[in-house]
């Protein structure tokens, strides 16, 4: 692949990310035939097909997955080189690529907004996904920093706690348990619990807590995302083990109540994480320092959803 161009890799990385030639063309301000031509030329260099069409959907082949992984790393390295040169020139700004697990989306934008108010020249690339996806993006060097509750064990990282993460059990206001002043964990065995999908950090924390407290609910209903679970709780479909950050507004207006289960809230920690071998550029290092110094006060000052 001696004659592969950066342009071909950039185009293919966009196709691989969107799994769509048309969306890649839109993002890169190219025509769809131009995108297809760049991918075809890259396939000729690789000697293998990189994509395949099944029905109307684009899928990456094994070779395509490999090329996409390297294309992302090359793009990241070029960005890091550009920002390092900007730092040497004294340029104030840069681009921060940050991954946030979905539960943290209820407070992370507030922290980012305050950071950008102080550093208006910074460009922010915010990516919100479940824990599994954020860990992969961290491993592939697609993001500079991640905010998560459980640092990965699959590879070496630097993980620093910056704020408390309370986890609570919630119900609809008219649920029979909502009137109790104290609830023994064993009473929850008769309840239906609405739980997050596999790969969720909240689900992993819930499973650890249930095992430690001897809780084995009669029914478990799996749902994707906190918003779906909140709506289901409000509708009276069941209880949920959930981050207090995600339900602060609903509790404030009386749509959801926190149950006084013995031993709760479960206090975990929020971490800012980066790969151990990654040398943080000035903007990422500045944001890391901002989180460690300022986030506890900012999170305590305003509940999520309230301004």
C-alpha cells in the first residue's frame, strides 16, 4: 500500500464511521461518486474489498475494519501533531475530543460549557455512548479523555476521580414502597426492575450491588437508555437502579421518588480517564485539571436539569 493517500484514508474513515457513502459525501462536501471512487482506489491498493452491500446497508469487511482502525489512528496523530505545533506557536485553543458514557450526559455538557466559557478558543468534539463504546474509542485513540464511572481493565489507563456518583433506587410516586420510611433490601425481591442493556456501567454497578445485598428481583425488564427507563418508572412499570444525576429533575417535580432502601445511595466515583501511554496535549491537560479542581463545586451547585 505504498501509494495510499491521506485523502483516501480520510474518505474511507468517514464511510466506515457512518456506514454510508452518502453521509460521508455530505460530511466531506463531496459528491457520492467522488467518495465511491476514493474507496475503490483504496481497495485497489489493499487488494481486498473493504465494504460490502447487503440489501441497502453498507458493512465493513474484515479488511475494511482493519483499514478503518489505522485510518482513525493516522487522523488522530495528524491532529496531535497540528495541536503540538499550535502550542509551540502559542496558539490558545485546540480541539478536545471527549467521550462520555450516557449516564454522564446529564451533567457533562454543563462542565464543558463552563470550560469553554473560560477557554473560548477550544473546539469540543463530544461523543456520548454506552461504556462499551467509550472504552473501544479510548482503546483506538479516537478520544483524548473519557468520563466514566468504571475505568477499563483491558489496557493501561490513568484514571482520576473527580466527583461523587450516587446511585439510587427509584419508583413512581404512587408505588406502595414510596410511602415507607425505610426499606429492607430483601423486600425488593418481589419487585420488577427495569434494567439497562449489557455494556452499561449502571447495569454493572447494579449487578454488584444486588449480589452484595442479596437482592434477586422476581422480574427484570431490559431497556436501552436512561430516558426509556425513566419513562417506564413514571408509568408504574417497575423500579429502577439508576444514577441520581439522571433523575434529579424528575424527583424535584415529583414525577419520580427515591426509595429509602437501607444502604443506599450507593456512592461510586466519576473518573476522567486517558490511555497511560498517551501524552496529553495542552487543551486536554487543561480540561483534566479543570475537572479535578472545579467539577465537585460545579456539580454541587446546580442539580442536573436545573438552571
